[in-house]
C-alpha cells in the first residue's frame, strides 16, 4: 500500500502515450574544445530522447531498454514524465554536458550501457517483465534517412504526437539542426537525402 501512494496520479507508459522522438546514433566529429578534454570519439555524444504525448504524467520506473542499449529507468535520475515533456538518456553524461551545457539536468535520466550502432540496429524498450512497448530496427540506408549517419543530424520521429509506427522508415526523417535538439521537438528537415 505504501508504494501505491507514490504512484497516485501516474499512469503506465505504452505506445499510445510515449514515443522515442529522437535518436542521435552517429554524432558528428568532436570540436577542438571537446578534443582537448579527451572526448575524441563522436559516439560519446550519442543520446536518445523519449517524449510523453499523452495528457497524464507517466511512471517510468518499470521501463527499460533491453536491446540496442541497456538502461533501467528505475535506476535513473528521472522516473516520471509530465505531458508534453521529454527525457534524455545518453552514452556519456560528461560528454553530453560538455557539448550541450548544463541546462538539461532536469531532463537527463542517466547514462546507458553499450552504444548505438552507426549502421543501424534493433532497439527494444520494454515495460515491466520484458513486455515490449517498442521493438524496431533503424537503419542508415534508404529508405531511412542517411544524413544522421555521421553527418551530425539526429534521426527524428515525424509527427510524434500521432504515435507513428516506429518500425516504418517513413515515420522517421533527418533532423533539421546539427547536433539535434535534445529535450525539444526538432522541426523535421525537408529531407537532406533527396
């Protein structure tokens, strides 16, 4: 009963109220300031953004990435997600803070294990006992957008508020801004690949 008191007003996430809105799987090269501090691997700057597209606060504690990367939200710095809010998980907290500054602390859930493949891979976000909410494979070849593959752009979900099918290449496009826009819905690009 005590645990239930902490969850009052929170609902469970599913594919109707939660989306993976941005995947920065192959960031651009480190700049000179980043190189000086020892971050010479562009992959250190990877991140994934999730967004609440519902109208109630979500309880993230039973969510975990179980394929592609590993991360349990129960161990994270952010365990609930308000409507129209985003949460970010990163490969390296220090690298992320160096590139994007300290203004994202309230959005950072933590650092994931492993790394995102630059050539595309399966991503599984599961609820509770490995019940997948999302299970899809992104790619760096057409019909998937190719400029996120090392060009500095993110892979962004098209019209995330409509809860599109994450497994369809047409649901994703290249972001419009170099280094992406963690924590903010990025305006989708016209399509750098055509």
